[in-house]
C-alpha cells in the first residue's frame, strides 16, 4: 500500500469521505511539495492539490500524484468547489493544524460536514520507508559531524550562543537546510534546565555542558544530545553520567518490533529510580522522529503504542538537579523486526575537554 492508500484506509476507518490537509509536514508527505502554502484534498477517488500562483511552477515539478489546482483569491472557496465536485459529505480536517480562521471560512463556503480529527496522516507517517530511513541516517550523520567539530570549539571563555552558532553553521555547511529545532546549549547549573536554549552565559572550567541539537535534511530531522565536561569532572557528575548512560543502554536494548513503547520508558526509569534519581527524571524517555522533531509516538509511562519495524524514536534519559546541573544523553534509533539500529554515532564515553 502506498501512502495515499494507507490514508484512504484511515478515512474509511474514521467514517469520513475525505481529509483536507493543512499541516506543512503532511502536505509534503502526501504530495512531495516542499513549498509553504497549499492544501491537499484526499478522497477515495484521488488527490487534489490546491495552491496559489506563486507555487504553480514548483507544484508542476514536485507533485506527481495529484491534480493541481491554482486558486486566485480565496483558497477556502476553491477547496469548497473541489469538495462539491467530489461529492464529499463528511470531511476530516486537521484539528491540530487548521486555524479557526480557515475553519470558519471553509464552513461559510461548503455544506459538507467538517469533522475535526487528529493524527490521521501522522499515524501513517510513523512507519518510515527505506528512502525516508536513508534520509534520516544522513540527517543523523550531519549532527554527528557537527558534534565532532564542536569538541574542538568548546573551551572556557566561549559563550553558549557562540557554541550554538558554530553548531548551526557547521550543520548547514554539511548540507542541512537548518537546525531541526532551537539548539540547546546548557552549561554549569543551567544543565539542570532540560530545555535550556543557548544563552549569553560564558562556559567555565569545571562546567558540564549539555548539547541538544539536530539537523533538518531534505525535510527530515535528527535529534541528538550529549553532555560533556569542560576542564575537569566532579565525582558526582561522573556518577550521574554513568547512571544516565546505563539507562540509555537499557532502554535501547529493549527496543524491537512488538515491544510496548511503555516498556522502554520502564527500562530507563526503573534504573534511574533504583539509583535514587527517579524524581530528577521528569520527562518521558523518548518520542517519534521524522518530518517533525517531535512526532506523536511517545516512549512514556502513559504510552499505549506497540513498536513496529520502521518507526524511528529517540531514547533520551536525563537527570536534572536544580542548583547543581544535569545530564542527558540521546540517540536516534530505528525499530527493526529483531531489535534496533542506532543511527546517531557520536561517542558516548564521558568526554572531558
Ligand atoms: Mn529529543
């Protein structure tokens, strides 16, 4: 089954005639269109891509599986006439992506019933095909080379933002279109902030530094975290580092098709809890990765999902102690029939620069 057929199956399952796609990543996934405007209407009869004149030529070049409609004026009006042409009565719209403005405008022009649904396309996107996996391996490799490079850059006296800038520029030079998210560089006590984006803080001798970053390559994201020590490393950091590393190892080794996503969270969390830091690991163990840096799949204690071959997840346990600092280590991992493939290859032994 191709992507469109899988989505059409979801439409039947959800009792709707069609879906209107407004989310950027889903537009790209279903049509190959890499521009930033346009909507995709998928019914059982076929695919229609509606965009404006700025993207006419690009759409002709990129979109091979859909009828292309160029609207002038109001896109909702054009979508409404396509809805009518296809005889659509129940139309799924993306509750997590469609704006209220678009929703109201569409309601004005069509008599079809609009059904807000979530994660129809995201569900299909969970399982990556071979070409997606190849792209993601490249995105991971770019992040790895940037990590290798940054080890020569980080030294006492440099600011977190300078480190961020070097990571960003280096990844782009290696072929990334951008970072896959706002780069985290959290040093010293700031390492206690799980999402401490780079600040003006100067990195000092004796700091631990958490680097969490990734490359966007051909639309796909990598997402890697390493924590290093600068100058020297306290006994406490040494101990905490190896607890986090062992938790990562245990979580990773639990991954295989058929395993519950929750089990991976149990494996990392139980170990960290056993070592006395359970209350310092306040986030889930990992998340789905692909066109978006956070896809709906979660490796958490609330997760109900079962891992399947072709899913790509992060495993990223951490320990955070306010007033002291923290440590997180994260890899990107492909679920396979019999196990897993780690696609981020940066060293995980404790590095003291
Ligand atoms: Mn992550």
